[in-house]
C-alpha cells in the first residue's frame, strides 16, 4: 500500500496547466543523491536543489549549489556513469562558488523526539547548528524563496527567471505532512497558489526548476512531469 497520496490540481477549472502534488508524512521524505534523471531511478518524488552542470545536463552534475545534508550519510559518496560525488553537500553557493544565504528547509527533532520542519536563511550547515543542536538535526535541504532579488534581481536574466511561466518545483510542509509539488508557473504564481492549496508559502522552499523539474510516482510507475536532465539530488518518498 502506498504511503503517499498523489493528485493533480488546477488553480482554476479552465486552466490548461495543472500542478502535480505528492502528499506524505514528514517522516516519509528523504533527500537522495542520484546524479541522474528521476526516470532512471525506482524512487517516488521530485527533483531536489540547485547544482553545477559545467559539462551540460546530459551527464551527471559536476557539483552542488544547494545544501544536502542527511544524518548518517556523512562522508558517503554516490557514483554514476563515472562521476563520484558526496551524498551530502554542505553549502548554499552562487554560480561563482561563493557561499550565499538562501532559504533552507531544516528537519529536526523537538524535545519530545517528534520530527518537525522549519526554514532558515543560512549559508551552510554549520550555521544551522547555531539554531538547532547538531544532535537534533535529521536533514537539511537548500532551496530558494519567492523574492525577485533571490532570482537575480531587476536584470533581464533575473526577471526572465522570475516571471516566466516555466516548470517549477516546491517542497512545502504543514503540521506533520510534506508536499512535493511540480508544475508550470512563474515564481510569484507558485507563491500565490500556496493559499489555494491550504498551505503557507513561508513554510516552503523552491527547488531547481526549468528542465530540472521532474516528478515520478508508481503503481504504475509514471512521470507526471518528465525530463531527461541529470540532477544532483531528489526529494523522495521512503519505501513503506
């Protein structure tokens, strides 16, 4: 039996495009470093954070740009098609490799041992530990917020990346549930539809988009949002 719910959603009934949503428990999601398209895995989920692809998108990424941290995967690596990279990437970085503060999802255990999610603006995992003791942090996933400045500001490139209705992906959370969302829209659209979905944009991060946007579900396995672009990591649903 599936441990998640999948459903398509339109912000108005007459809309041509629809969003695709996976809903599951917070405890059922995991950042998985894959170095390949989702359709070359057996996992259910969506693509993950930003990454470097200096050799193009038809081969494994050459590096990370968003924090990927999963407890227990320190110093572990993944190899795919001759490329070996660490499972955990510990910084949010810009295109020139400098650390930058970006909106980041943090999954931690509270005093009762319950798993919770929150967001922080941090440059690296060490900054997370100034808010939450390292012993309580289970996972950290870097992303972005919904502000124009975070997408390049008032430049041609920045405004195109912000306002164009291209493929987007979002990780959101509410109470004990996680929402993995993929579909088309501008950044402001993705922010504004959170209310329609009964969510709060504050409790969400935007992930890598455009050709990196991907979703895979199973029973039967299919890809509501498909791409052959290689990505660094994905947010997957754990196997029951």
